[in-house]
């Protein structure tokens, strides 16, 4: 049996087709039997979609009970008409569920700047709230209903123990293009039945996002609609987690971070036109902040991504990108490796170029999974990120996105 959001205590969901998208499901609904602790991170793009504005307000008190998401229209750059549409989604969901509208979060994904189809989506919400279910097919419908250019649904589920209680966590995500999150079109929603205070959940979500979704890139663009939302309804029955020192918190944090990393890696593996999944690792750095900044800068370099697409072991592009990271960096102090995890080839040692078999390296770089590892030799911190190569297929696909 497939396990998904429907296997988390107290949660029901549904995914439906309203007609906004011609062939695919385009409306997703998530509901908790009881109000849940809630936390989210949102896009830092200065152009912010209307649903993001609403969700930022509603999650300010750390509580939520439902999430409604539409695909096929981003509801961004839509002005007053779009604002009214986002509010209508929230109000309709709340009315149909019999809860306060402030307990509803809303998200959208799709084309920017297109008039928002409020009537179709509102009618879809009214029709489909009654179909909310805890059957496994409902979870599958949900995961498919948030997709746009994605080629497959992205889901995760885990079961673990906290305070002697069986706990569960599940998540969905979407994204394959316009991926370069900087959260304080990529969406992810995670639910758990763990009992945890809103304050601690918020702190945990931000830390986990920094080590997962904020460490991926496909094309270097931060969407107007990026959002990661987490609901924790407490129905596992554990003693409520209130502090990082509480027994069970370390396990919860590990599960949350692993879930986000799992979903983030699925997004990268579905990168538009991508032929390679690239893992970037910086080790032995002075601190984690420096390591993360280096990973993000190197992984976002078009020259690095195109070299990986062409199977070109041009390590100079990696070092050049590292020098643009605006952190303390001296190439004379570092070692650099390129290849696969099990067949890493050292190409630079303490800043000195090393001889290597270029034909062998090209063979290694034919693989679909590649690693670039930078050893700073100046500390104990590390960071890992994930990205895709930049291919001609990506250029062709995005050159005709609306036509």
C-alpha cells in the first residue's frame, strides 16, 4: 500500500480537475481535523504573488487547519482582481469546512500575469471539499494536483517514534523550472501528527529549509510563489515539544530535515531539460554559512552547469565561481574533486593543478549523477547542495513556454 499524507493521523486531502488546466488535476486540498501548529517560509522575490500575501498574514499566529492550492495560474502580477481571487479561495474553503478563514493557507502555481480564474476555482473548492479523504488514492491525487511542468509527482512519507508514541510525517512538492529558492515556481507542503509548539516548529522549519530547499538550483530564478508550509496537529499524542532540549526533538528535527532534503532532491532530478543530477559539497570550511554560500554560488554558475552537460572537466570554472561567492576564499588553500561519489578524481591540491586522465574523466561525467567537492582545509563545517546541468533542451523548452 502506498503511504502518503493520508497515513498521517487526523489529515485528509483531495486533488481535483476544475478546468483551469486542460488535461491535469489543478486543485489541491489539505485538511486537519484539529487546528495545527503551523510554520512556513516564503519567497524573497520582491514581486510577490497574491496568495503568498494572504498566507503570510494567516500564519502569523502559528496556527492553521487547511491549505488550498491551485495549479495552472500563479495569481502573480494580477492586481486587485488577483487579490480578490486569493481571498475568495480562502473564504470558500473556510466556509465549506466550517472553520475561521484565518486558519486557511493558500498557494498558487502556474503562469505569471494571467487573469485569475476565480469563478472556476471557487466552484471547484465547493464541489471537492466534500470529497476529502484519508484513502491512499486521495494522497496521490493531491500530489498530482499541484504540478505544472513537472514530469512526475513528488512525495515522501516516514514513520518514527517520539516519546514512546508512533508518529508520522508526509510531504508533497512541485517544481522543475524557476528553481533557486531563497526563502527566507517551488511549492512544498508537509504534515505531521507530532505535537510541537508553533514557536519551535517555526524555528525548526527555517533551519531545515536552509539545509534543503535553499540548497537547490535549476536555473537561478527565485519564483514569485515559492512556499514551504508545515502543519503539525499533535494527534500522535506525544508530550508537546517545547524546546530543542526536549527528549524526542532531535529525532523530529532529523525527520523533518530528511523529508525536506528528499523532496528537494526530487525537484532537482526533474529539472527542465536536465540530463544530470549534480551534488555540490564543501567540506572542512571555517563555518556552515561560508560552506552554504560557496555551494549556492558554484551550483548556480551557468558555466559550471554547461561544463557538466558537455562532460567537460573544466575545474577552472568551479574555482572561478567560488571566487565570486563573497566569502573569504583562497584557491591556493583548497583541494577540488570532480566525478562520482565512488570515483572522485582530485584535480587540484592546495591550489596546484594535478594531472588526470581526461578521457577517463569524460567517461565518469557521462553518468547521470555527478559530484563536485571542494575541501577548504580550514575548519570542520560542511554543506551540501544539489543542482541540474544546463542543457539545450532547457533553452528550447523555456523559449516557447507560453506559446
